[in-house]
């Protein structure tokens, strides 16, 4: 069944908009084909729901939440993490880069490069250093630096939070800080905001329990403390 066209358009818009289309958009079922034909061509003055043509939530968007678009979003990083990474960048550029250049020059002086293990090791190290420099420069130039000491989230877990967890079975306690992906270091208790643990914690409050998928299996933890420090 085709949609109305020509002179029938204005006559068909009013009853569909007034009676058939609710706030959620065109009705479902057989009438959907007719409604969409009119719905697509109606102006905002004719049909108040026409704005939904370009702003309807996709299948993965929660009800009532507009679709999210990634338009140059800046990755968050803590102020302390930014200082640490800038110090690493400075060391790479002023100390390690010159050192590996000297090592390559010395290895060249030993003759045949095909069998020169020192030369190849130095070149490999140079590649790593240059790659890390480029990564740090790019990430830091586009990062959104957040001073976590100024956050006022109370007992709620958001980016930058220091979270104390207690295993509900063993009472073993862990402490993590949720940080940017680039500054994450599990040995220091710094977990990336994109990690499964951080995703399970974000939005929770002190006193809540969370279930976390760990390499050793599923564990349940109670959030016993949430704090924000510089």
C-alpha cells in the first residue's frame, strides 16, 4: 500500500498526527507504512513529531536518552597522571632518544650490520622510543585534564575516584583509582576508565555491592570507601 501524495498530503497529515502518532513516533503494524510516508514529508508546523526523524534513539540507546555521537570527544586524564606522563615524555626526548642514537652510531662502527646484534637491538629500541613519544604527544595534546581534588561527587564513584573494595566472602580489601586509559597501571592500583572493573564501579555509591568478572571468576565486592584526592 503506497503513501498518500499530492493534494492528499495536507488532508492526511492532521488525522495521523492528532490521533495515530504518539510521542514515541509513528504507530507500528500495517499503518506504519502510511504513517511514515506522511511523517517523512510533513513539516514541523504540520506535525509536531517530525523532529524525531533525525533524533530518534537507536536500538542500543536507553529509553529517553538521545543517541550519543563521538564528535572529537577528549579522553579524560587526571592532573597527576598528566604530570607523570609529561615527565616520561621529557625523559624519552632528552635522555633516551640521544642515548639510543649514540648506541646505533657505536654499533655501526663495529662493521657488518647484518650480523650485528647490538645494532639491531638499538634500532628496535629506537623504534619503541619514537613510537612512545608520538603516542604521548598525541594523547596529551587531546586530553581533557581533570584535577580530581576539585571533584564534588560525594560518595558516588565517577572518574578520578579512589575506591576501596572489600570482598564479601573473604573480606580481602583492594584499593583502586579510576584514571584515563593512557595513565592506567595496575601495579600502582590505577585502573583505566574503560576497564571492566571501572565500568562496574562507575555510578555506584559507597555501601553498594558490585559483581566483577575477574580472571579467577566472578567476585562480589562491597564499596567501603570513596574519596577524591589531588
